[in-house]
C-alpha cells in the first residue's frame, strides 16, 4: 500500500484497507494482523477487521509522499489484483499537526504471490 500522490511530508496518517473481492482474508487476527510498516522511524499500529485492516502511522520526521507505507499478507483462493482492494484515508495531517486537505491518494499498488 502506498501514498500515490505528492502531498508533502505527513506527520500522521490513518487508512482503512478493505478487500472487495469474493473470498479471502488478511492473515492474523486483531492487532496481530500480518502487516509491516514501510515508513522508517514511524510508530505504526494495525488492526484487522472483518473485511480489512485499519492502519495508523505517526512520526515526527515525516512520511515522505509519494511512497510505500505498508505491506500485508493476504490469503485467497481467487485471483487477487490491486483492484480487489479499496483504500480510504480516515485521517491525515502534516508534520505541524495541520489536517491535510484534500487528503492524499492512497492505494494498493503491488501484489506479490507468496508460495
């Protein structure tokens, strides 16, 4: 999952990643979901929901945009593409704690098959 727009450095970002396909699930439960922050130096928290993952990041040094923010493991019997997911920004602020409006555009930009 990446911030795909150039929105300056972000101090905080919260996103919701939902699976909109037929069958499949993120691996892990609750806060033990199999997701990893790709933002160096950021504090990150993840929480698996029924059809998705909530992710939150905060950093004093800034989240550079555009750029990757997280990677998660997902299991499905169907062919999964980037279009199988919908990402919603629920909160975004700059390094001065000011709300970013419009919010950055965030999306699933890469799918890798793990065997």
